[in-house]
């Protein structure tokens, strides 16, 4: 059945029940036209993620898109973006000239760049900014009626997590698609292993271990590693955001959320209690403002099972990235590439492995076109909270409950005012001395 073309500024009638439901709740920017319709994209955050995996994975999923607006906090990042995107697309044999349609008047920089991108005629906003900005930018995009692909993690503190959940509910009421960048949720081997577990392959889960150990990321943004004389405190800390706790949430939140999201998925729940510790012995140079380099956390789940997470970013240590879960009937091994179960019902995944980071964008674009909305906001908020709670417990050296953190914690790492200037760096956390907030 062919579909008559219609302006993107009007509602699209479809036979999909989900689309009808979306229209009934008043979505203002649904793009549920035919498969020939191009989806217009606004990209916010032009670092390695935005100009690399972000728009490149999106184009790899479907070339029937147009990048029409983009923004970044820093003008120099904005100036470099076109060349970087073109180079990355050419490496993948993607049609750069057909996709890149950003005119000079649709390129924005500064703290308000996100507002200007969102105000453009776009269907989908891709958020690849430092995590501290995500609750703010997500809310603005949803209020404007835009679909959103939001990179993980989605917050750095409990206040931000609550905001994400609230905004996700607003997105649901508007019929907007929200897809999170936890790509391993779409890895075939992980999905197959979860199906086995839900079918009882492990029996009752008793305990587990999650491990992610690797290098210090000392080569990250080497051109900006040394602070320049003209950079204020705020600018320096945001240029080095990966190693600034208030901007990134520390490495357990910024990167190991992938691992902890999988643990929560296997366990079928978020944890109810956390106990952690850790510190900073290797990454003590000034290029690492105030994050840690190792952390160990024990998560307790509703069924009484405990799963430990051991994480480290230290040059020269062994590299490892896997999860082991033990149950009464079997043992799970899970990594970003493999899945197997030993026990009464042995299992080993040997099927196809489509790229999960590309699949998540395909799912996003398909949902927008069809009107069969996806909303992963609450789920990624809870996975982010699992990581944040681990950091909070480790930083303070105190056992903390999920309910307290979600409902009572007043920890808010977001600066009170967004402007370049003096902004003293918080001291490195010390367990037993850093206070609970």
C-alpha cells in the first residue's frame, strides 16, 4: 500500500494502533510518514561521540536522513565538526553530501547552543554532550516535541535521574520516541542469554561478579590535555569533562554504566543496597582533574543475591571486561562479544552479531517513521542510578539504600550558573571523609 506524501508539519494518518494512540495524546512533532521520507536530525555535542559513533552509526543504520543543525559548547569544536564528520563518513563509504545539510546559520556554539538546535526544523535530536547536561537538554527537546536519542549515562546525580524520569513521562504523553545509548541491550548474544535466564537456565540467582579493567585513557583529547592560560576554571573542567566528577559522574557512571545495565537486566531489577570503596593512586596528574582510577562496589538485589563490580582505569594493568553470574542450576558468562551458560541447561550463542550500536539507531528511526514509539527513558535512568549509587557509596565509604538515594538524597552536581569563569574544583573524594548528601 503506497502512502501519499504529506508535509512534516502535519500529523500523519497511519493504520498503526500505536500511531493513533500517539496522535490522541497530542504529539506535536511525530514523523510517521513513508519510508521514503527523510528524517531531519539535530546533533548536540560534537566531540568524539557526536561526530564519530553518533551521527556515523545513525547514517550507517539508514542513509535516508539529513543532518541539518548542530551545536557544541566550544566554537573550535564546532569549526572542526564538518571535516571530522566527512572524514568519518568517507571511511564507512557513507554519502556525506547527501546527508550533511548543515548551513552556516544552523551551526551554534555556547551554553545556549542546544536551544538553537532544538528550535530548528528537526525530527530527531541526538544528545552526545557531557552527562551533566543531559537532563537539561533532554527536557528542552521533549518540551519542544522532538524525538530523542540520548547517550548514556543520562545524569550524574540523583536530582538528574529524577528529572530524566519526569521528562520521560512527558515524552510518553506526547508520543515521542526516546532511545538510550546502552547498545548492549541490542546485542543478539546478550538478548539470547537473557531469554535463557528468563526461561530458568540459571535457576535461582545466588551471586555474581562484574569486572571491567583497562587503561587510564591518557590519550583522550591530547590537544586539550594541558590547560591553556586563557581557559577559566569552568572551561578547563568542561574541556576535561571525562575526568571531572561533576561533569562525567566518574568512570563508573560514564562508562561502566554499560556493564551495570547488563547486571540489572540479568537480575531483573535495580539493586536495593550498595556498599563500595576505591580511590586514586595512578591518575594523579593534573590532566585528570578529580576522578578516581579504581572502584569496587557490592550490589545487593531484592532476592538477596549480591553482585560485585570491580572497575579500574589504570595503565599497565590486565585488561578484562566480563560478567559471571551463579545460580542454583547454572553459571552465566557474559561479555560484550560472547554469552554462554554452564549447568543443567548448557547454552552458547553462535548466531549472527549485527552491530548493536547501529541497531539502536535503526530502531530509533523505524519507531519515528512508523509511529510505534519506543521510550527507554525510565530504564536508562535507573541503570544510570545504579552506577551513581555505586559511586556515592564508594566516595563516602558508606552503605546506601536505593530508596534513600532515589527519594531523599539532595546531591546535585550541576553548577548553579552556566558561564565561563572561576569555579573551584572539588577535592578528590576520600572514603570516610567525603560526606553523604
